[in-house]
């Protein structure tokens, strides 16, 4: 989830564009495309500029990637993009079933828990089908303390059903900014479930952060000499472990920011997963593309990515993000719009 802020300028990122933003009077750096999932009118205006409709698949003319407008719960849709190929790694970032920002929407919605679990079961089955005999599965997920910590707890239990998958870890990504009240601990976490099918290789070097080790201690006698941990360690940097505290949450000043996409994950997080769980040339699948973070990570790391989103606008943004990266070397647009064809009209204007 992207960083939320309270001042007028930032509030405008998540609401209808204010008159000031629309007329360009307010802040050159105000995001030029508002959150799309809750702004149906804006989505409708963008649809004519999307090259794919439902069922469509874009085949990358330069690399080997594919981007589709498909439904993760539909086995035939998944087959249409995967063909007979199998993925070494599946990264999944489905809607969390937690109300985000100011509301809910068709693509990032909150639904009845039972329906959510049925949705989850369907896309997980489809993921298992397209996974290599030895492959990794990562699932980003949230927990709603206002609603019995669903769906995290329920999804963990549901996952026990899939005998092909073995749980490997429960990772927490710490956000810099959180939400909550003065009467509770601030909520700054997002969860990442990690499962494997078979016995895939884990590239442990991907685990190292760029945070130098500074603590001494853990004295141990080695070959008769008393050594401390820094002497014995394989790296001068600390490992990420399963609590990731070193990744910046995406916000409008960052190069990778993709306006319109409310649920964008940090590129560095996707790259960490990809480095640890795949090698150059491997196929990585992501059924919930949104801003195309997995696609960009794959492009940068030499993986082949097949990804899709049920919403044509997010599929289009993913393709544009890749094209923009290739043309400019930039991983996103900061506050600028991925749709230069559309400029805001004054409120009330047609
Ligand atoms: C949390 S976002 C993914 C964020 C992404 N990892 C990123 O960094 O931009 C979830 C996405 O799933 C899409 N989605 C929801 N239901 C879907 C379905 N049945 N099949 C495919 N995509 C779906 C939504 O449109 C939304 O863009």
C-alpha cells in the first residue's frame, strides 16, 4: 500500500482531483493520475487508450515477457498465457480483502470472507498447475485487526489444504508509515507467505541487505582462538531475515512511483524475492500485475515474466511501465501520469 499523508496536496492523491490539481495550480509534483480503482469515471476515460481487452495478451516484441487481461481464478485464462510452460517462481499479490485508503472498489475490494477464500483457493490451484516440479510461491497478504485478523489467519489455514506445497517462511515487510490511532500500536506491517513445491534452490546471497553489520559479540573459540561474529561472518552486511526493515515504501517522489496504482509494491522487495528464488532466464509468473512491479523486476534481472491483471487499465500501465523503462531507464513516473493522452478537465466540465 502506498504511503498516505495528511496535507492537502497529498490528500488529493487519493480523492477526486481537486480543482487546484486539475487546473495545475497546486504543486508541480502533485500526482497527475488519481487512484484508479476507486475512480470509475477516470477508469472509463482511460479505457480507450488500453491496447488489450479481456482475454487479450501482449507478446513483448523485444524481450520474452507477456502481459494479459485475464482472470487469475480462471484455469483457461491462465493456460492461455502460460501455454505449456512452467514457472520457477510465482509471485502473487492479490487484493488483501482489507479496506484500503478511503474505500473499496471492484479490483481492490473487501468481500465476504468465505467468497475471498474461494477466490484464493481457485487462484492458488491455478498457480500450482503452472509451477515447475521444483518452484517457489510467494503470497503477499494483509490482516485486518478490525475483522478478526482476516484474511491472513484464514489463508494460512487454507494453504494447509495444498499438499503439493510446503510452508517455508512468514516474512513481514515493515512500512515506514502506518495507520492506527493513539490507542493502539501503529500498524506498519505487510505479510509475505513463502511456500515451495518440490525442492527448489534458494539463492542465499539474495538475502543480504546493504546494511553493514555493526554489532560485535557472539564470541566463539575457533581453532583455539577467541573470535567474534564479525570475524567469522561471510558478509559485512546483515541478512534481511524474515523481517524486512530496509525497503522504502513507494511514494510519489520515488522514481518507481506509478500514479493511479494504489497498491504498488517496492521494486526492491520484488527483486529480493526474484533473486532468491530464480536465476537468469527463468520464467516468473504474477497473476496480479497492477503497476507491473514484477515485470520491471524481471526485465532488470534478466527473467522472463508472464503477468496479467483482470483490469485492462492496470495491464496497460504494466506494459507502458516496461516500455518507459526501456526508453528512459526509469522504473516509474514519480508523480507524472503514465497516460499523457488524458489531461484533467475542470470539475464539472465534460
Ligand atoms: C495488490 S494489487 C497488485 C500490486 C502489484 N504487486 C504491484 O506492485 O503493482 C492487486 C491487483 O490484482 C488485480 N486483480 C483482482 N482480482 C483479480 C483477478 N481475479 N485476476 C487477476 N487480477 C486481479 C487488481 O486489479 C489489482 O490490480
